[in-house]
C-alpha cells in the first residue's frame, strides 16, 4: 500500500498543478462579470456628489438607498414602474408564445416526414445566423405598413419568432420523446393536436423552460427594436427608458437626481432576470447537459 501511495502521490500532485491555470482563468472570468454588478450595487447607494468623489468600488458612508428608491419610483408619476412592467410583459408574453411555437415547429421537424423538411430546417438555422439588428429596419417597414408602430404589438410580434428555439426544440424532441409513445397515443385514437398537447408538451417541460428563459432574456435585452418601434414613453421597456434618462443627464440644467435614478433603476432592472435565473436553473441546467445538443 505504501508503494502504491507513493506512486499515486506525484500523479495527484501533477494533476492538481495542472488545474491551477484553469482555476485562475475561472477566477478572472468571475471577476470580469462580478465587478460591474458590484459597482452598480455601490453606485445605487450614492448621490450625484459622492458618486464621483468617493472610491467607486466601495460605499461612501451612510447610503441613500431609501432616498434613491423614492426618487426612482416617484419620477414622473411612477413611469419607471410602468417601464419595468412593460419589460416583464414583453418578456413573459413573447417568451411564452415563442416557446409554444418553437415546440410545435421542433416537433414537426423531428417527428414528421414531409417534402422539403431538410431545406426548411436549413432556413431556420440560417435565421439563427442573422444578427437581430439587421432585421430591425425591415421589421419597422412592415409594422409601419400595418400601422402597428408605437404599439405593444410592434415589440411583441417580432418576439414570437425564435429560430434558435426551434433548433433547441427539435433536439429536445429527438432525445426526449420516443416514437413508441407517439404510436401508442395514435393507436388509442388521439389526434395529432391532442398528442402534442397531452403527451409531447409535458415530456418536453424541462426543455421548454430552457427555451423560454433564453428567449425572455433576449427580449428583455433587445434595446434596438424598442428604440426604432416606439415613440410613446408609456410603452418603453426599462432598458430604453433608462437610456433616455441617461441621455438627459448630459443636457444643460439636468437635475442631479437623474444620476441616482439611473443608477438605482439599473440595479432594480436586473432583479427580475436574476430571480428568474435562480428559479428556473434547476430545470434548464440538467436539460442542457442531458441533451448534449446532439442534433
């Protein structure tokens, strides 16, 4: 046993030393993502004066958390809460509808044989490669022709299309929905719609949560689409509203309170995403590992 232990000890030490560079890289990446969030947390507790005069990565004495919250929620009769509600609505509604459509399309591509299936799926994959910003102007012209600009539909309708979600749904159906299950349902007389609703969707639940989360985050962060489509401030998502306020800070005679509002508003805007991440990660993390993206 002692000989084996002495032989294993250098091998284990070499293995541990080999992991040190990887650990350092992971620490650097963690700091890269954590420091901006920490700075935002600290900045949200300061006023305009202490924000620039104190150390940027630490609190400057007694904070102004409650004052900044009051300023943020009371600005222009609570317009910030309207922006936050708009973002939640755009993300939840757009994410839910796009998830159902992606699931139906992915199920069709995975389990049905029809002419042109490979070509159509190639087009879907091509849609994944097109930058979203490149589609904004064509979408604006389409919405303008339909008289839908400056409405909720101008943001929601483009959010219903999710090529990457179709790709993920096809992978999930192939790996999680066996043909025997579908054949058994058809033998029992279930229609295709009944089979999809009662058999496929429950089986795909963890994968659908993944698709929903990805799309909801993409909608929440889609600043450019809202900038082009919307003019009424009451329709703004929180990202666009905060950007408008940030632009007003640089104007002559702007209130110094705007800085506190932007900082606190930016901090509050990440709370729904963080809450959604921690609430849903138990579903999507094992699913991604389990499927392995073997399409």
